[in-house]
C-alpha cells in the first residue's frame, strides 16, 4: 500500500479451527498484513464473514481495493463448531450439491474500499445464474484487472462446455456498475474440444510492458501444480502450461510435496508490478482428518540483470 507501506493479503479462513472439509460451511475472508512482501503476514480482521470464499483482490484506477468472491449473505448450511487444530470433526459432513463434482453454487459478489483497512462497500452480485442463465451454478473463481479508464477485463469459470473447469472471459466498461459486466461462455484458453482436463482458481495481473498474465490451479496430469497463461490485451490468451509444482524446499534444508496446492496468487514488489512471490493454499496429508491446510508463500528465484537490478523468474 502506497500510504502505509504495508503489503496486504486476503485469504479464506475456515472458522472454528476447522479444515478443508468444511469449506462450504465455515469459509470466511480475513485480511492480513506484513511489513515486507514475503512476510510474515499477521492476521488483522475478518473482512467478509461466513459465508465468503476465494477472494481475488485487485486495485482500481484511483488506488481502490476491489474484491471479487463467492458469497452468500444468508447462509443456510450449518457451521461446524467442533473442530480442533485445523482438522474437521468427522461428524461435520462435507456439503455437496446435486451436481457431480460441484460442492458450492453460491454466486459471485464484488465489494470495494478506498483503503485496505477502510469501510468496504456492501457486496453486490456481479455473476450468477440470474445474470448468466446458461452458466452451470458453481463458485466461479472470478478474478480481474481494472484498467486506468475504469474498464475491466478478467476471467471466470464454470463447467461449460467440457464438463470440467473451463475459464471464460469477462469484461466491463465500468467496474463499479454490475450492469456493464459481460460474460462469455466460450473456452478462453483452449478452444472447443482442446481443454486438457480443467484449470481453476485464476489470478490475473499486468506486467511492466502492459502484458497480461494469469496463474491457475492445474487440474490434470500434475493436479497439485500451478499453471500460467499470458496475453497482449487480456482477450486473446496463450497457455504455457505448468509453472510451479507442489514441491517446496525450506531454508532449513527440508522439503515437502503437498497433496494439494491450489488458489495461486502472486505478490509484488513496491512498484506493484514486479512479481516477488507465489502463494498457494496447500493441504497436508497423513495428519488427523487429512484436511489441515494453510497459506504457503514461496519467494521467486532471482537473477541479476546486466544493469545490476534483480529480475524475478
């Protein structure tokens, strides 16, 4: 943040010390901050209460903080209160819809604030079956970039047309006005019949050249990997494939290969453009109910350019 010099993170927290088996009932969105990009981040407050999930926060043309997230202001699923140490009590059964492989069907909302810690606006619905009748109801993972003129370009997903997670284009002439949002149902990255097996959890940004990038949770082959795509204009994309594996090496010489590594986000240097770290929501196996999870931050490798400046790769 340009004013207070902090880095901010918005993450899904599973309330009542629960694990991932309760994500459809216990999810809430918290704000955390750090004095440096690579942390450590300290939890500050609940930003959006139960039930909210998978917030993707971007900046507006006047420095606004803009969040897109799955949300239900009147949740009906019972909150699990009997968890311990990040593991779900087996009595709290996983909630699932009547659609195969779809566990949540709540719509996507948008909220914004002039400051990270300020008063956030009342969330408004921007995407759901009432807006796109032909979509498959599910959590859409919507993420976007807001341009200097206030227009928006981004991605959302459902299972159209392949039957597994497929990114689509979203545009808007005014990010504040949901009536200007337009949603495509075409496969944005692969075209008809060419999607290799599904990707989800997109996060978008623009680099120093004005080119667009996105990272995703890869759902085929390496199902715990992070994938990448790029675009010159945010409309026509090139998919580059796997960008990071779930293998993690710690500074003490130990390593871990996580069973699940999803929800990738990129953290940036003070300029707000240069990537310095990747975060993922990761899940460990072999412990308790096999659903303990946390946010993992991995700094990006650096190389020294000819001008002496660090370049992140």
